[in-house]
C-alpha cells in the first residue's frame, strides 16, 4: 500500500496543483507538503524486500533510498526558491510529475518499463521548458521551441536505443554465434549511446547548452539534478542486471573510459572559451558528468564509489549554482542591457554560491566534491597514469575556465561607482537628484543559498556516513565481483 501511495500521491497532487496553478503561494505550500510526505513514506519503506504490484516487482535499497530522499529535497528547495525566482505557470505541477516518475523508476526492477518512464520524464521536462509565467503577454519564443523540440527528439531516440538494448540483452545467451561480431559488444554500444544522449556526454551533448541558455534556471536544475542523475543510476542498475555485457567486452570498457575522459577535456575546453554565463555552466556540468561516467565504467570499487558520491555532489551543486545564477540574473536597478562585471559585489550571497558550486564541481577542499574526485582519480591511476593525467588536465582546464569567468563577471570593478556631483550656482539641495537605491538581495532565496552551501561544506568535512552507505551498496554489486 505504501508503494502505491508513494507513486500515485504526487501524481494526483500534481493534477490538483495544475487546477490551482494561478494561486502561486498556495500551490508552493501544497507542493512542499507533498514532497515532505513522500520523504516520510520513503523512510517507512523496508529495504531489500521485493514486492509484487500489478505484475511488476518493486524494491528499495539503501542507495535508491538515499537518492530518492535527495531528489525530494531538491524538489522542496526548488519549490521554495520559486517563491522569489522566476518560473513558469506550470512549474510546480510538472515538477511533481517528474518527481513521481523518477521515484517510480528507482523502485522498479523491470528495465523495459523503466525505459518507457524515462521517455515520459523527458516529455514532462519539455512542458517545463516551454512554460511561461502567469499572465505573460507573449508567446513562447522560437529559440525555446527549437530547444524543447531538440530535447524531445533526442530523449525519444535515447529511449528507443535503451529499450532495444534491454530487449537484446534479455534474450542474449553467451557463446552463441561463434566467429561473428559478439552480440554483447553491439548491446553495450546501444546502451552506451542511449545513456550518453540522456547524460549529455560528448558528442551527444548539444541539447544541454541550448536548454541551459533558453530554459528557466529552476527548470534546468530540475532536469539535470533529477532526470539526468536518475538516468545514471539506471545505467548502473543495468550493469547489475546484465553483467555479461561487461565480462565479455573488456575492450568496450576501455572505449567507454576514453569517452568519459574525452567528455571531461572537451567540456572544460568549451567552458574556457565561453563568454555566455549560461553556456559556461552547461559545459562545466558536461565536464563533471564525464568524470562521473568515467568512474562508473572504471569497474573498480574506488571508481564506482567515487562516481556515485560525485553524482550526489553534482546534484547538490547543480541546485546551488542555478539558484545562485537566478539571483545574479535579477534586475538590480541599474541601466539594463549592460554586461555587469561586479556581480559578486552587487549580489554577495549569490556570487559566493555560484563560486562555491563551481568549486564543488572542481573537487577542491573543503567542499564535498573533494573526496569523490579523489576516489575517481585513484581508480584512473589503477588503470593507467595516462588516464589520471588526462583527468587532471581536464580539471585544470575547468578550474582555469572558472577563474576566467570570475575575473570577467564576478570580481570586476563597479560599473557605476558613485561620483560627487558639485552643487551648481542657483540650484538648491531640494532640486538635486535623489541617489538611486538598489534593491537588496532577496532574503528567502539568499537563505536557501546559504543553507545549500552549509550542507555541501558539512558533507565535505564529514563524508563518512554517506561513504558508508555507498560503499555497502557497491560491495554487493555482482558486476564488480565478476570483473
């Protein structure tokens, strides 16, 4: 009964929020209550006890429970941030639908239904991308429509490739068709291409920079932090279900590791050449996703533990960065249409949150990305020092890109320093222009930013509880022991 309530309750409340969508404050309160209720239900579910529901098997382990609670926390933070940050009219109901789909995906054991639900989550994300604020007096722009259409097409293609890979993997028997191209290699290629599209790995990354540039920041945070990380967990569970694909294809694993390294290096290089802050964010995230993917396909205890931990850190960093960036984009009372170079001085909390999120992605201490990056580097050193140096090069380039952006947009001089205006003869004090008062930083969103920074610092300083949960799950994975 709890499983059924966990799946259907947010869907029904998403429909209610859609009906009440014009009453923004009420809808946000309802949505926060829904995700908190879902978190209580997740905590009450027994671990590692499969249940049959409507002909399918549902189960919950420690890792999926951790990420489900994380996604629900991300949803709650996004809803609270939407109180003061721009968002579409249907952001809350669509977000509840996405959270319901991702929770269902993490509970299911049937890969075929999972692949279909991943397509459904992508379609729901399209609704959020093309959404407009309540009372908007304009139509959706052609750029936004093109971005949404590209995302939809690529997610459908990814779903079809993943579904075909699951079908072939289910009927595959080792040792058949001797002397021909191994079917395991073809199946792994299908799954890799499908998940590379979902995770925005190079060269399948084109949808991510466009989405980050054209969609609202909260929508980008939801898609990347929830849907993409869910896809990563599904890939890991697919390796657990079909370990033969890895055992019989060692050369394919080498190719996948090279793909992860290439994604990190090219993503960092592209970030280094960006002047648009939104596209810079997209390529910095692509760099980090390449490192997560490398850790996953390294097929070692250290690498897989680091990849899962880095995926958790990436989720928190994405929410922190996009909330901070949405604050940095707010009109600040100064002349519009001018590129600002003193954003840290104008919005200090948001600027520090943006820089802190970037440092998390780089893996610098004392933030939570440090331990996870060290584990991935340890796994790369076990394979080859060349791979380790390549990952370190990617991190150095990404760090240089972040430093360049901070210099150009955050730490620059004030563009409109106050100047002393002399009193002209015949002009009284009452006739002088009143000094302009710039709006202060929104207190609620600033508190959310500080809270996220504190959480990331807390995990970075005391990562042991999270590492114990991840390590226990990784040690039980069959495909790790089989290789």
